[in-house]
C-alpha cells in the first residue's frame, strides 16, 4: 500500500470513528494518529510519540495562557459581571433587531483585543454571552453561531498566537502582522453584524426585540459597563505600557478580576471554587483537543500528504492569482480537516515561499491565511472553536453550532474577496510603521 | 512497511533556520554520493519530532535521523555540555570542530544508544540591546532575555536575566519589558530583532550545541559502503555548517547595519579581562558538578587545546 | 457485580475530588506566580524560571482534571449521527468507543510513566532552574491513569445498563 493511500485511509477512519462511535474528538484524533504511526513505523515509536506529545502540550508555557484567560472569564462570569454587562448592552441595543447577537460580536472583538487565542475567546464568550441570549429567547443557532464566528476574531485582532507563530516562522515583523490584523478583524466584525441584521430582518422571530429604553434608563445602565471597561483598560493598559507580556496578561487579568469582584463583594468562596473547577474542565478539554490535533498531524506529516500537496501546487502551470486561489482553497479544505495551528505549522514553511515568489505582500499573505485557517476552526467536521462552544452549550448541540456558523459564511467570503481585491485595506497600516 | 532506502530526518526549528539549511545540504550530499540509492525525507519545523523529545524519539524509531540541541538538556550530556560554557569561542566553526573533537575523544555514554552523524554549534552569544552596553557597568541590572546556560552567564555579568518564550520576545522588546537579549546574532535579521535592538556588544559568550543522530538499528541495516561514506561526511558537514552559519551572522550584521544603522560595540581589553574573571566560577562550578561522573578539569583542558589548535587551523 | 461497579464508582468520585483540588491549587499557583513575577520584575528582581514552572504547573492542572472532564462529559464529541441510531446500537458503539479510550489512556499512562523513569535515569533537568522535573511527568501519568479508570467505570455501567452514557 502506498503511504499516501494510507494517509487517506487514516482520514476516512477518523471521520468514521468521530461520527459513528461518538468518541471525544481529541481522543479520536490521538487514537487514529497513534494507530497510523504504529502501522507505518512501530509500536515503540508510536508510544514514544504519544507520551512526548502529551507531555509537551500539557507543559507548554504558551498554552498556559488558555487556562488563565478562561479563569479571568469564569471569575467575571461567577461574580455576575457578564449579567450586568449584558443588561447594559441590552438597554442600549435591545430595541434593534438582533441587538444582543450584535453586542456579542462587539464583545468578542473586545475580548479578542486582550486574548490571543480562538479557543479561549470561544470558551469565555460562550459562558458570558450565551445565558443572556437564552434568557431573551434568541434563536439557538444564531446565538451559538455568532459566538463561534465572533471567537475567530480572537486570533485576527491582535494580540494573536497565530500571528506570533507566522511572524517567527517567516521572519516577518510580528508588529506589522498585528497592525494588518486590526482592519481585517474590524471588517469581519462589521460583516458579522451586517449578517445578523439581515438575518433578523428576514426572520424577526429569531431575535425578540426588547422594549425601547428611555435615555434615563440608558444613562442608568452605564455603570454596568464600568467593571468590564475597567478590567479591559487595566489589561490593555498594562500590555500597552509594557508592565507585562501577552502571555502574562491572562494571569494579571484573572488577578484584577478577583480583586474587583471581591472589592465589590460579588465573589463568594463557593463561586470562586466553581470558577476554578469550570476553568480546569474547559482548559483540559482544549488541551486534549490540541494533543489530538498534534498527534494526528504527526501521522499526516509521515504520510507526506501535506508536503505532496505543496509540491503539486508549486508545479501548477497557472497564473499567480490562480495559484494563490488554489493555495487558499487548500487552506480552506485543510482547515476543515485539521486544527488551524497544526495546519499552519505544517504548511507555512511550504506555502509562504511560494507566495513570496509570486510577488504577494508577505504581511497580507500572513493575515489572509490566518483568516482562512480560523474559518476552518468553525467549520465541520473538525472545528476546534465550534467544538468548544458546543462543549459548553451542551443543550444546544454541535449541529446547531455548525448551522449557526453557516449563516456567517457569506460574511467570510465577502471579506476574503474584498481583501483580495483591495489588499491595501490590510497593508496600509503596517506600511506606516518604518 | 517503509522502503529500506528511504530515511526520515526530523528537525525542530523552522525550515529557514541554519539547522534546517544544513539538513538540506546533508540530504543533497548523501543523495548525490549514493547516486540516489539512499534518499532522505526531511521534516523541518518540528513536524515529526519536537526539540525536547528528538533524541528519545530517534531511539524509539519515530524518525530515523534527528537533529537536536544538546544544550536544551542540561545535565544529560555531562561531557559535551562543557562546550556550552563561556569559553570565549571566536566563532561557530571553531566551536563546532572542537565539539566534534571532544566527542570523538571521549565517546560519551549519553549518546551510546544512537549513531552520531554530525555535530555543530551555533555562533557564540552576544548582547543585543535597545540602549548601548559599552561596559559591564551599563549591563548592571539590565533585563536581558536569556535561556539555558545564558541565564547564569548574564547573572555573573551583573545583568538581570529573564526567561521567556521566543514568541514573547518581539513584544517584550517593543514594550521594553526587556532591554535586550543574549544569543547568536543571526536573529537580528531572521527574527528582525534589529528593528528594536540598535546596539550589539560583542561578548562572545556561550554557544548552543547540536547533534545529528541516527537510530542504531537503522544504522546497522546500512551497507558498509554507505556507512563509510556517512562517516567521512561527518566532519565535512560540521565544517560546512560552521562556515555557513558564521557567514550567515556576518550577513545579518551587515543587513542590520544598512537597514537600521545598528552600532557594533567592542569591550575594551580591561572590560574583557573583567568579564573573563567574572565567568570563572561557572567553569569551576561545572568541574565540581560533574566531578563524580566525568573528569571535568581534563575535559576543560582538552577543550582549550582543541580551541587553540582549531583557531589556527581554520583561520 | 453491581456492587463492585458501585464501589468502583465511589472510588472514582473520591479520587476525582482529590485530583481536582490539587489541580485547582496548581491553577491558583500559576496565577500567583505570574503576578508575583510581574510585580517583582518592576522592582528589578524577576523570579528566575517562572516560565518553566508555569509550564509544569499547567501540566499538572490540566492532567489531573482529565478524568473529571470525562465525568462531566466536557470532552467534545460529535453526537449528531449517533442520536438517530437505535438505543441498543448506541449502547454497543459507545462501549466500543469507551474500550478504545481505556486502551489508549492506559498505554498513554504507562508511556508517560516510562518517560518519567527515563527523565529520572538520564538526569534530565529543567533549563533554567536546573531541577529534576520528572515528578511532574509522573503527575501527568496519574491523570491519564485515572481517566482510563473513569472510562472503564462508564463502560461497565453501560454494559450493565445502569446509567445512560
Ligand atoms: Na486577539
Ligand atoms: Na474545520
């Protein structure tokens, strides 16, 4: 049997096990990757890989950001901050159709500006925004869809783990990538809100309109924003001034959240413990997903499928734009199958030189593949952000998450085409810095 | 079920970095010299094995060949870690050849389970900083990013070493959480640190050592001809890599000078003497630490001999 | 048999409560460590090795929470298709799934245990603080062993038809 065929069989088995055995996704990817490497190499090699990858992922300093940012969100959640925040938001936007879902997108964009990872944004925003949308009887699919898609802003709006990795792996300036991400993220957020607006205009029953509040009520609701804004300013300010690094921001944010909640007497010992347990469970689930994705991608690398695809693309007798289209298409398909980070790690060294040879701006290319692979993080069958949302919103289910995500696909398509037609949107800001 | 004539070669840093460049060169040489009888599949960027589990992964057969940094495993290579000490290496070439000399003289137990295909070192660490470091006084209390041996080295020089992952460095430099970093200088260009650090002080401190190793069973399965050829290639490859990375650093400095007008600072001979004096305890500590396992002082003496001879030989 | 499963189950519950307490402790340690480092750094005395300690603490926190995450059904699965299967088939499939999980986690636990032994033997030290960190590897191994145990209990319960999975 050829090794490529083996890789394809591995992918088929993965989907069969995912769909028919109902096994946890991280575990399934790990098991198939483990079995594949066992078959190609040996049991000893495969065991060694599994042990090492579990240890490496669990003990990775970069990933400690996840539990700490989740912890910050959970502390806010258990001290009722989100409820006050959304009461305030609802007072302001409640009378607009889909106002709460739009507020969710805004909140995701805001949280993305302090969080560097998709999954942490998805986890926190689900616990923060979903209960409120449920309370106001929002359509479940549109609720989880807006959270899942909003969470992809986590790595598009800086700081961003993905930009950092792209920057390091390609020698591009990380700050330029960050600046390129700002307009891209804002444009996406606007498109998401436009989508919500259109959907809720067509289906008014999806988002029950709240009562229009008076100016007095609006003014009175403003203190509801206070804590959130204060926390945001502390974390962003600390980052901006340089008191701490992005990796440390999660811990600082958690600490600030605890201090604020305790001072306001909103955090009981019981709630504190609940926040810890929830944080552990969410982080653990995310870690297991990453372990699975890494083990599976080791297997794929061994079958050389990712490398073969790259060689094939480079040899295509097509125009630069067409080749770029093929590359993006491969990223979309790859994003469906694999974890965004694992996919990027395998493909950047291969596709980046191709894009540069074709004369595309490296910052623009970096931002584009970030958008495209994060799209993969919400699409079926393997979409880490969607899984995270579904993992917390148990009663709504993964099917509804994917359905909700599908409403936002035109918004993604619009932005991707827009950025291809007018690359200046992305390259303008980075061009301003030296 | 894998063809006997194909070997997998895993590497951990990104494809553009020098450990991967030397991997591709080695692959090309081997394929040419065996006229294609042996072909090498390369896996850069940690796609098959990560930095920390490379050696154990090769022993277990996860990859046939692996390139890893011995310096990332303090304590595990008591003989070869002596090369990591701040022994005033002039460049990567001399450090690399001396590393191989040391390996061949002692054949340490820590690498018994694998076949060593080549070894090399990165260029010695220098200080890149936002504000100039013209004397050790300037360095006092300065927050400098360092890893591994570098932490102790900088502490002895009076700086305040900070450990952080590579990915945090640009942001930390930008926000001045750190005032500089100590490592070999190719990062000025490769990671664009020249954008933030406009001063380089030539301190020639510690190096990071790498070994390229092969699974024993795999090695035993090769024909005598191929084994001979690979053994011959070992030292050639060490020399090639040393020369390549030294040139790469010179290019990076030239690039940083023309793009960001960085200034390269040399310590006065008085400062240099003081620096050397302050670092002596590190070498003494090494001899004391490994004393029960290996003859530390003899190893240091050997390294000094190798260094002197190689510095003359590879002008 | 039923009594045996019940005993096993209560052992699992107690074990999980202990592990979660330890994991939570490490989570708080991570936060405190980082905050302390940020503050002390501003006074020019950074805590050496925060970076590697954070990684080790994170490993313990996540690994010890593995089993509890399984009990709480937090590990995400794709249940879209399964829901439409007949009940007996669902049961059989989920037992197969659990069995695969048990085997995998037992192997993973044994392997990480071997890794810990190896790190001990070859004197693997942390990069900055240079201490032997193999006990953290053992902690991860323990977490993997307990999730295997929990999966086994769930499988037995499904076999006996005691509890809906
Ligand atoms: Na972000
Ligand atoms: Na996907």
